[in-house]
């Protein structure tokens, strides 16, 4: 690790401890040449997940975009932001743990709908109405009927 003070490329680790619930490691280092101390952070490098959209375009998975869509579906509902952030984290973990580096937007949407169905049925129907692009009241009623039959 290069010293930020003198540029020497060797240092020794004085102290290491985990941060952010074990997501990072904080290391205190001391330059072997000048003796000054500095802090570095070590994180796991993750390979980005690519989402293939309906028009075949590709973009990197954006958890904030997914969270935003789920937040809109939960507007004026008794759903905490923490609950939605946990759901998005679970969806992201499913995607990261799959062997595929490319997933379809359809798959991401289905995962989001599964989570919303567990969290809040009204939010689920709102999300599904936009995601599945209900064309008329009959398709909307079919989705509601499915939901009621599951109960």
C-alpha cells in the first residue's frame, strides 16, 4: 500500500477491525520509510449485475431504481422504508448469488412482486398494475381474483 505522505510502497498493518456489519475491513497502517500512519479500507469487489430490458437494451442493476419503484407502490401505505430496503437487499442477494451475470427485467420485476405480496397486498397490486401494464379492468380483476384465491 502506497504511503499518502511520502509515496513509499511498503507499510505494515498496525490494527485491523471489521466495519459496516462485516462488509469492510478498516486497517491502520504505518509507513516503513517515514513512520506516518494512515487508514485504508478493504471491501469485496463485486461483479455488476446487468439487467436486460424488454427492448433488449442493457443497464447495470440499480438498487435505488428498484427501491424507488417499490416506494411509489407503497405510497400512503403503512410500510416502513426499512422494510423496503430489506426487501431490495434480499432481491439483490438473490441476483448476486445466481450464477448469471445478466438477468431480465422481467425476473427482477417478478422478484419485486413476490416481496411486495408478502409486505402489502395493495402495494403489490399497484406495482403489478404498472409492471404488467394492465390493459383494462378485466386484467386488473383477474390479478385481484388470483390474490384472493391464494388467501
